[in-house]
C-alpha cells in the first residue's frame, strides 16, 4: 500500500543528497514472521549524508491485514531543525491512521516561529487530515507541533490526499534544510546532540509499535529493533537503571 510513498521518498532523497548507506545491525534490516495465519515481512533502509545524519524508514507488509510505513529523518547535529516524523498504519483497508509532523526539539517561541509556524499553511491545506485526535501514548506538547497531521481515514484518501500531503511536507522540509545555517558553536551543537538523544529515549519508552513488532517477530527481536535501530541513542530502561 505504501510502495508509492517509499518510491517518492527515495527519489526525492537521491536527487537532492549524496547519500551513503548507514549500517543496520545484523538481522534487523529484514525479517519474515512465522507467526499467525498472515505472514508479515519487515524491511528497513537507512542512509546518511552531510546534512542528514540518519534517514531511516521501515515497511511492514502483512498483506491485507496490515500495511505500515514508519520513517524518521534526523538532521546532522550542526542543524537545529525539527525531525521529520512519518507514521502511516493501515489495518484491513478499513482502519487507516496517519501521523506526519515536523517534530520540534525545543518548545520556545523563537524555535516555533522559525520552524513550526511555516507549517500552518500546509496544515490548513489538509483539514481532513488534521482531526485533533487524542494521543494515547505521547504528550502532544512534547516532540509534536500543533500543525501535525493526525487522522483516521479511508484507503482512498491515503492514496490521494495523504500522498499529496506527504509530498508537500517533504518539500517544505527540504526548503527549510536548504536555508538553514549550520551551527558552529560547540555548546550549541552539543545542545542538539542532547536534544536528539532525549527524543530517542522518550520515543523508545513510549512507542506503541513495540507491541505490534513483538506480535509478529517476537519480543527479543523487537527489543533489539527498538533500541539498536529505531531509537539507537536510547538506553533500555533496565540498562539505564543498572547504570545509576
């Protein structure tokens, strides 16, 4: 269901950046589930370039029962841009949840004005994809903007309006990156390093997809996938407690 989205993302990336493959830990780049009546395949890709330190995207194909695309783009640490977060989940063609946002690293007014308020025009362009749904697992005021697209919709809308919005959000993100001034002060750069690590920790501890991964691929593999690939700067809770 999301092949067209992946193709567009890859075309957009390879046209703009000098991409290099970024290693994915052995065994996490591809797996086929042997559980249940509907076998699921999970495949991930990861790249890096001068401007973007980590570009990751993952596709789960479980046939008619589930189709999922998840992606996060992390700017290099010398840029204070938000992260670009994408989560599209479709279950049985009837339940389609879409989340797409410039995920702010900071919440101060100057940061919002610089990176988040420019999203308003796009947000207003897709009112049917901005449904103000309740977040069950996350704090909407942390690592989310008020102009995120967050909606439950139908499969036809995913193919049309969601795909249009996907292209628009990508293009605006590239424009922001093109005009961004690299940070040069060591303290400023370290602030971004910490902010991106904090994002990984926060996300790993709350990501509801870990249960889905476990149901298809087992708990042990899913924990590795969560902490060694998706949010590699996060420390598992048990390990973090042991260090204290």
